[in-house]
């Protein structure tokens, strides 16, 4: 699930979402002062970077997923790859229709 492409600058993402630093960074457990440092160019540790990607780029609501959900996804990907791919396509099509 890790993306190898460069992530957009966090300040740009925050401004597009219309959130202040406290609102934006608290969604991933980072203080406003920590987020300010990342927006000023300080490197984000990998866990923070991945949470940033999941929550603010992929728009995953961390409050609604749990370990079991992740295990189901892993099982689908490994044991039922055709079903997994068809479900991904269905979700993608639904998302496009909603836009």
C-alpha cells in the first residue's frame, strides 16, 4: 500500500482542504508545532509520512478501520486476487460517479 511517488507538500494539501494547522495535524496525532516544522521543510519520520498519506492523500478515516479490516484486505489480496481487483474497480467506478 506504500506509494513510491513523491507526496505533495503538506501545506498545499492543508490549504486545499481549508484546515488550520491544529485541525489538519491533529487528525494524524501531530501537534501544531510539529506540523509547522514539517510545513517549513523538516523531514517527516516515516510513520508520520505514511499517516499523512493515508489520511490526507488517500482520505482514509482512521476512526473507522481496525486490524481486522486490514487482515480482510490482506486475505483478499493474497487468496482472492480476482475478487480484490473487481472490488477495487467497483469502488473506483462509484467514486467517479459521485464526483
